[in-house]
C-alpha cells in the first residue's frame, strides 16, 4: 500500500512524499516509506486504545469501527415460560437476557460504491431496537490526526497527508479490482473481488449483564 502511494506522487500529493523534521528531540528526518510506516503503526495503536475503551472511530471516506449490542434471548428452563410476544427492548429493560457488545465495521458510503459484498448488510440491527449502540453512534468520534501525530512524533499536517493518501489508495486499488489485506491488530480487513470480510480480535467482544 505504501509503495503504491509513493510510486504515484501525482495521484497522491502531500508531505508524505518527502522526509520531514520530527517534532521531538534532535531526531533526523526519516525517508518517506519509513515515515509512512511509523504513521500507520501510530494510527493502529490510537484506534486500538479507543476501541478498548469502548469508543468508536469514524475514518472519513473509509468507514467506522464501532460497536453494537447483540442480544441473546432468554432460555426456557425448569418449566418457566417466556413471553415471545414482548418487544426486545422491553425484555432488555427487564434484564431477562444476556447482551453481548460486538465490534462492527460500517463501510463508508464512498467505499460502498465500489463494493458488491461487504460486512454490514447483515449486521445492522433492525430499527425497532432502540438499545443499539450502532444506531445511536454511541461514543463515536471522527479520526483525529493530532494524537496520532503525537505518537508518531511528526506534525499533524504530515500525518493528515499520510492517512489521506493511504485510504485514498485503498479506494483506488479496490476500483482496479485489486485484492487488499489490512492487518490492523484489532481487526483484519480483506478486500477480494470487490467484496469485504472483516475479522475482529476476540478481546473487543464483551458481555453485559
């Protein structure tokens, strides 16, 4: 991905194409490829911290990493009867079932345009469920380049250009029917034949009483 960006400076202009001065100490500028790798690692760490804290992150033009509540219906046992006619939200309020917080990746509309199959269509909670974190955008923030820049020890403008070029390249490659595998630690995203499959790390799932 990084090689693709740097090989097309006309398509992806910005400060990522040249070495820039670091913001801490007397560190020497690093060459563009290594610079972009540092920014990518800082991005992953920043997002991992946010998701571990239960906060969703929306990357403009790419998608949002967020959470939804997956409700496990009560089990019938020992002759007890469960009124299946009750609304799911009402049953949740009575705390008769188990709630699992599930990570989700919601594809941005801009990227959806190039995808035929993607995670999200089958994951959206029906509108009648008003307890959905997914629907409410619970604790959702847009990606902020400032903390990523602080971790990478680079200027925010450099980081902003790096990230814009990376996610722009992802869209460009999908449009060309290229396969992409993004190993992000907290999630692995694989784009194949204009389809998307997402696998999240187990530690992002939680159970609520």
